[in-house]
C-alpha cells in the first residue's frame, strides 16, 4: 500500500544500494549462498537486493532490515542512500488509496445524513 508507493519513489536509490552491495560482494569474492546461510536470508532475496528489485520481496518481509543486514555484513556504507530515503515522506507520495477512502467516506456521510433525515420525516408524519 503506502509503503509500496514509497518504495517505487525510491527505486533509483534501491538500485544504487544494490550496485554497491553487489560490487563489494564480488570484490570480497563471496558467494551469495554462503552469505545466505550466514545471514539466514534467502538467496533469492539477496539476489533481488543486489539487482535493486526490493519491491519483488514480499511486503510482509522486513525488506529494509534485510538490506541493512546485508550491507553491514559486507561492510558497505549505505548511510547516504538511507538518508535520501528518509527525506521522502509518506505525505509527498500521491496515494490513490486515500482518494478512494475520501470518496467513500463522503458517500457514507451523505448516506447517514439522508437516512437520518428520512427517519425524522417518517417519525414526524406517523
């Protein structure tokens, strides 16, 4: 939902982080399988992190936590990228979900007012 929309806004930052991590892993001549066992993170997830495809990791999984663990393990400094992520606030991302809620809420309020008015009319003329 809103997290996914934020993550889409951060996609270029994620790609940069993934490139830095992949470069460091190759520089240290480490295999993803070994790192996966050490960090207890799926090789598929580590591969997605390196490619910057964080959104393909299921939403219920702590994506950013995995990224931080992977970067820390390889001693990659991603603090500047993380600070850029923090600069983009949820309010700055346009949410279509909020628009639907606003329209639905207005309809609900209208319905309640109409129903109340109708009940008052019925009671008055009874």
